[in-house]
């Protein structure tokens, strides 16, 4: 009897905890939404007089090294390099780092761009696995191909940094495409404010979109439900979350698919961390930690008008692998930098951003999933007020819809939406539907990431992605 | 009962917000479709008009086509810009003769359309961003008659507006007002460094005059930023000042001056650069090495060869890259290739490989 009473008491306490958790999260989301709305609107209007195209031939822009780590990327790599050669930027080099691919990545690039080995000295500012050779092409003088032993994505990026000659570098996924003007928009952030050390762009799901030479040429609604849900998810995550965190200079993640970094800062912090699958988040957190510790003024910026397209996973299995990986990456980073949590020494980052990620991004999945299992149990135990439950559920769903729909409105406002009016309205239906099943499944995948942290923390896993439509 | 009522009210509020969002989304989506269709229509119409003008058989029919285009534009800056963009895209594919006639065509269209009045109207709007845009466009069009109106915005509290006003004045070559603006921001180090570069780049007047006005009354940060911004223009009259300040105790100023002297590549500066090549700061040594490479005398070559063994990597890199531009004997080449500095050896090899590749 006393055990049953204990269970009952736990259910009641947990229910109150869940309610408080949801209310707190809702308040945070609403603040994020308001801040993002104001900021995106202002940036969009400012963009009119900024007239960034004036910088197209400017000598004042810093030259950029584009680093593309490639491991078994024979399907996309040549196409990707060709599209990068057409980007709108006065001075840049492309460094393709072949991370010991076992397929034909190396041969394809060397043949396609008529590359020949050259002798070059590498300044190993960050230790990496051995570089087997560097290739150069007379025909494409701003392209370098680096062939190295397999050491993982971080190692490949570090090798690229060692070889790069320019003060800014960007890491690009071999399966992503950046828009023609994306680099121009992003690098302006570095001349607008010399404190800028990292700038990230928006990543959009390319499934269904036709991107030719870095320009969006059309959109057809992707066939699979999971692809449609991801479109909504990405808008929400980038247009609310990142805009807000950037406004408070406490953005912890700059997507691995597209971010521009001040090279010296990355070298100062020791480069990308090896043996982690969340290297994109880890490097940004480490930069925050290092610069705050050294009391150096800096800025980590998010620019929502600078666009990178990526192919989202097409099956639930691939989404599972991706979300598990993201969760493990998040957990790994938070554990590595746990000293920053609620530490006033690290300002907004330590007091707000890191704790937010611990509580809502990491353990949120755990609390949400326990809630899903506890609801039927509470019903059986007679501890659940049906009216209260229905109201609570409806409010939670509606808040989700408000946020997702809000991000779609923002996207539409900036007039950079890929879709026609009909498609845009059609996609907003998924802002409602995602709350019934998809969100819950994603929570389970995230929880699985937490539970399998020790086992999978060094495994990347391969996700099958669609090729870009030409 | 209270909580239940609160929940229902909350739910209703959420529903209203969602309905509002959907409505807004729908309206914006519709607007975007309209805008896109309109842009396509304008582009298409402008293409036809430009073709009509380009291939008009007689001067009379050409003028009539230009008139029709002016009617189409009807004081709408978007249509005007679409027309100019179409001509520019044709220009990209045209030969030199065609390019010239296309430039004349733009002048004729401007005579007919009077874009200055379009942007002058925009300048009167209350939106600061539209005002800023209009000022820049008026400057592009050389509408000097609006200079005074633009000057009024120079002291605006809105930084974007003041920046655009000053930038437009830079396009007009107005050194006095540009100098006033630049001096007003000299204490904001995060802002002024970049702005000075941009302004000197964009300035259409006498850069030396602008620099002299600024040098009169500016802090040392701005002085060194100006010197750096002036490096590409190699202004002879400041050469003496560079020499004087190349031994300054102000580090930034010293670096800027040594960099500036290095770009001149004057034989008479060798002594100064030789001294700078011995400096304790690697930035100064690296800059001096680049300058010595341009001077290209046997003594300069010796100093550059010495810099190949510098303790700082950046100096060695500068020396290795510079030495490939100098007259080096086969023995020197052999020494470097077999020398202890791998970077220098590889830099030479790299240049040789690339040269060889281009010969094949």
C-alpha cells in the first residue's frame, strides 16, 4: 500500500514538474520568437540600404579558404567543387581534403580538374594525421587537393586549416551547396564588426528544391512525409533559435555544413576536437570559453540571409541515426565544457545558453519521453484529471504550431521562401501534423542518443542522401 | 473552476494567434507570388524593349523605343533597375564596340527617364534604409545638386544613414564633409578601421587631399589606418612622412609606415628597410623583407636570404615567397633547395612546379 502511495506521489510530483517545465520552455520560446521577429525584420530592411553587392569586387573583403573534408564522397564531390567555382566572391581558394577515402573520390577529383602533385611545406599549427600529397591544377589555380590518411572529419578540417593561406576559412560539407552570394553576405559580418570570430548561415533542406550553380531554380514538394517535416523543423530551428542566441552573443552552434571562422582564433583554441561527432558545436563552445577566459571581446554571428542547402535524410532510419548523433554530439560538448554551466565568469553563455542546452535540449528529450509513458500509467492509476490532460496537451500542441508557423511567416517575410504561395501554405499543414507522431518519435531518437552515449560517441554512421538535382 | 477557465482562455488565445499567423502567412505568400510574377513580367518586358532599342533599324525608331521604355518605367525604381540590369547583362557578352554603344544607350535612357528624380523622391521617404539607398544611387548618377540634402544627413543619429550619406559624399569626392564624418568616428576603433578602408577605396576626389585633412587633427589609430588604406595608391607626397615614422614608438604607425615604404620598392629606401628587417617585431621584419625583394639589389638579396632563417614562421614565409621574385643565381637556388628551411625549399619547388606545369 505504501509503495502504491509512493508511486502516486511520484506521479503527482512529476506531473507538476512537467507542467512547470513546459511553462518555462514556452516562455523562453515566446521570448525567442519575439526577439527573432524584431531582429529578422530589422536585418531584412537594413539589407536594402546595405546593398551588399557593392562589395562584390571590393578589396576590403578578407580572402577565404573553403575547406571541404571528403570521405567516400564520389557521388557528389566533383559536382560540388564545380558549383563552388561559380560562387560570387572576389578572392577565395578551395581546399578539398580527402580523408583516406576508400572509394574513387581521389581519382575522380584529380582527373576532373587535371591536378598534379606539388611540393609544399605545411605548417603544422594543429597536429593531424600524415598528409600524403598536395595536388594543384594550372587550369584551376584556386583549387588544391589534399590527400591524407584517414583521421575523421575533425582531422581533415585541421589539415585544411594547416594548409590554407587565408585569414578566414569556411568548412563545407561535401553533400551541401551554398548559394552564390552566401559567402559574400557572411564575410561582410567580419568587416562590419572586427570582433566577429565566427559567422554561421542558415541551412535549408534541399529535398524537392532544384539548385543550379548556387541558385535556387524551383521547388516541388518532396514526396516523403519525413522530408516535409524536416523543412518545417529547419526553419523553426534556424529562424528562431539561432537568431535569438546570436542576438545575445551566446550562440553555441554554427552548423558544420556552413560556417565562416577566423582562422587564427581556431588555431589559438587548438583546432577541431578529434574523436567527437559534434565537432561543429564543440569548436564554437571552446571559442566562447577561450575568449571569455582571456577577456577578449568577440562576436559569434548568425546571418539568416546567407543560405546553404543540404539534402535531409529520406528515411526514418537515417533520421534516427542523424538525431542520435546530434544528441550525442550535444552531450559530449556539454560534458567537456561542464565547467561553464551556471558560471558567471562566462557571462550569458555560462549563465543562460549552456544551462538551456543542458536542461531543454539534452534532458528535455528525457523528460518528454518519460511524460509519454507516464500519461497512460497516470490514467490507469486514476491520478490524471482528463480535462486537465486534454487542455495541457492541446496547449502544448498549439504552442508548437505557433512557433513553427511563426518561423514560416518569418521565412515568407524575408521573401526568400523557395516555394510558391500554394506550396508554402501546404507546407504549413505540416507545422500542425508534426505534433502528432513525428515530434514524439524524434524525442525517442534523442533519448536513444543519450542512452547510447558511451557506446556510440565516436561513431558517425552513414546517412543515405539524395543527390542534388541538376 | 478558475484554472479550467484560464486553460480555456489560453486555448482560445492560442487559436487566435494561429489563425492570425495563417492569415499573415497566406497574405505574405500571395504577395510574394505577385511580386515574383511582376518581376518576371518586368524582366521580360525590359528584355523586349532592350532588344527593340538595340536592333532598331533607324534612329527615329530607336528613339521611339526608348520613349516607350521610359513610359514603362514610369518613375518606378524597380523597373528602371531591371532595365539597367538587362542592358548590363547584354554588355557582359558584347564586344568592345557594342559595349560603347550600350553605355551610350544607358545615357540616353537616363536622359529620357530621369532616374535622379526617382531617387530624389525616394530620398524624401521616412524610411532610413530607403533614404540611405537613394543617397547612394544619387551619388552613382552624379546628382551633385542633391549634395546639400545629403550633407544634412551626415550628422544623423542613425549610424546607417550617416554612413550612407558620407559614402555618397565620398563618391562625389567631397573631402571636407567626408573628413568631418571620419573624424567623428575616430574613437570607435571597431568601426573606423573598416570604414577608412572603404572610404578611401570609394573616394572619387583627391585622396591625398582627404588624407591631409584627416592627418591635421586625428588620433594615432586613425593615422595608421589611413596610411594602411593609402598603401595601394603609393602617394609620393607622403613618402617622407612614412620614412620619418618608420622609427616611431607607436607600433601600429610604425607597421603601417614600413608596409607603405615596402610597396614603393625605391632603391633609396633600402637602408630603412634593412633596418626594419632587423626589428624585434616580426610583422615589421616580414613587411621589410617584401620591400627588399622589390628593390632586388645584391645586399637586399642577402637580407632576404638571412630572413629565410628567421625564428618566426611568417617572416620565413614572406622571405621564401619574395625570393622567388628576385634575381637569384643557380648557386643560391641550390643553397635554398638543399638548405635547412623546408618552407623556403618547398616555396621555390612550388613555384618551379607551377612554372613547369604552365610550360607543358
